[in-house]
C-alpha cells in the first residue's frame, strides 16, 4: 500500500490551469516573432524603359478607385499632388533628357502634378521625401515645370504609369487612373550619347569595335566611319563576327569584291566555331555577291 503525504497531491484543477496558462503564453508570444502579411491598400510598383542608351524608371505606390470619385474629390483640383500614394512618385534618368520640352539633368526626382480642369502641370522636384505634398512641396526645388496633355481612357481601377510610343530617341510618360490619361513627352539625344560611347571605346575590345561598326552602319549609314571601326576590330582580333561585319559594310557601300573576300574569311573562321550563328547569312551573301 502506497502512502502519500497530503501536501504531495495537487488538485486536478490546478494542473489544468497550469496547462492553460502555458498554452496562452505560447499563443501570445507567437505573433512577436511572426509578421502578419496583408494586401497593401496602395501596393508599390515599378516600371522601366530603355530609350536608346538612356534608362528611365518610375517608382510609385498604386492606389485604387474603390468606388470613390477621384478627380476633383480624392485628388483635389488646383492643388499640388504627389502623383501616387504613400510618398511622392520618383523618376530616375540615367542620362540628361528633355522632359516636356525642358532640359533635365540625369538623376532622380519626385513627380509632382497640379491637376486642373483647365489643364495639368507636371513638375520634377529635387525633394524626394514628399510624404505630404501640401506641407513639404516647395516650387523652388523644381527642376522643370511643364504642361501635360490629357485624354479619356477606358476605366482603370489602379493608378498606373506607362511608357508608350517609345523610339530610339523618345517616349511618352503616361499616368493612367480612373478614366483619365495624363501624358508628358520625353526625348533623349541618343545619337550624341552613342557617339560619345563609341569614342570612349577607342581602347575597347574587338567585340565592342565590331558592335560600334554595326551601329554606325545601321543608324547613320556612314560606311567610311563604320569600316574604320570594323578594321580596328579585325586588327585587334580577327574572328568570323568582325569579318562578317566588315563584309556587310563593304557590301552596303557597293564594294562587293572586297565584301566577298571578307565574307569568305568569315566563313572559314566560322566553320571552326560552334557558335557560328550567322552561318546562313554568310552563306547566302557569298552566293549573292559572287557575280557582283
């Protein structure tokens, strides 16, 4: 027979209470180490576009219409607006551009807009921390103030930035929300930038010289300059690619006899290279230029 002292036996209700308290401690402590993930009311977004050799990107937060009246209510008329939610929308240019006709240096700026029924204004501002446009926006920090064009569009629930009508020298920055599009043209001096890059490549690799030769031949039709670049590439390292670039330039300039010689060299070198990805073009050129 086992004997227990009275003080050795705990009532069952005390044991149950202890277990409950331990469970509550675990339950309460768990959120301290975990993060509650919920959908953002205005999710962050980013869009980027290459215009020639210039990179342009937009960072913004995208509010929704959510059944509200946007223009003239949620976004008041004739008051500076941060052009998005949370904090000011930011635009970054890797090179100098022309924004709505105004010269803007490379850099990052806040986009501030002045919505109006009489016509929109768009400003690029040096202050990047505009959480409250009305309190923090200072026109003295603007680097450009331009007029924007507006157009009606099909309904768009979330504010969205879009680059449209992009060429090697220009693009359109479009803000679209609700049933309105606001647009500002952006232009770059791609030819000047490319020329500067080519000049910097005077000590560059054979591959870069060949690429520069193709660009000049394609964009400016200056076959004399293009051929000099191709010749420099060949002098550094003769390979099937730069010999083909040289052949193509000579053919464009009507010098088919020289072009065929270069194409033949390209063919002979390419046959030894598993990455001869212009093989079909070189073969066709040798046949086409035979009697020219």
